[in-house]
């Protein structure tokens, strides 16, 4: 659906715009923090993996942080458009909400994947330790 198509022409008032603007600034701040953290993890994991393979695990985390950061910056920009433009507040708000939903979905899915992988690695390590103990005792 095209932005603004099918949405009403409601224009937010000054008080509503100040709340939306504050939310936009916070979304962009989190976006930049997340993107910078992601970039640092990608660089640290990529360069550090030369000395330790475990550091390569930071790269996927970094990619997720970078994607989430870029998405939240987009949310902040869309919310800012609500405040700075006239005649399409609802369309801009709906775009911002779609981007926010995408950011939450990305974070939720990656969190679940990392928890499942963490449990898998934990069980694998446990069984390897048990197997190592059994072979050394026997």
C-alpha cells in the first residue's frame, strides 16, 4: 500500500507533535547506538577471529545490531516526518509503525535463535564433558 493511501488526513496538534518528536529522537538515538555497537562487533569479530575463532561469533550479533539500528533510525525518521510535514501525518505514522514492528520482529526472532543455539551449545558441551570424563575414568 502506498504511503498515505487510504489513511485519513488528521493533523496532530503541537502537544501530540512534541510527544512524537521525543519518541523520534529516542528511536534514532537507539538506532545509532545499536548501529555503532553492531559495527564494532563486526569489526572486532572479523579482525579478532584471526586470533580466536570464538570471536567470529560476534559477527552475526553485529549484523543483527546493525540491521536493527538502521531500522530504528528509519523509525525515527518516519516519526520525525509526522512532526515536520503537513497533510500526511497518519501515513507517516503508519510507515513508522510498520518499521517499528519490523525492528521488534527482527529482535524477537534473533533472540529466540540465539537462545536455542545457546542451549544447543550448552548441551553439546555438557555431553562432551561427560564423554571425556567417562573415557578418562575408564
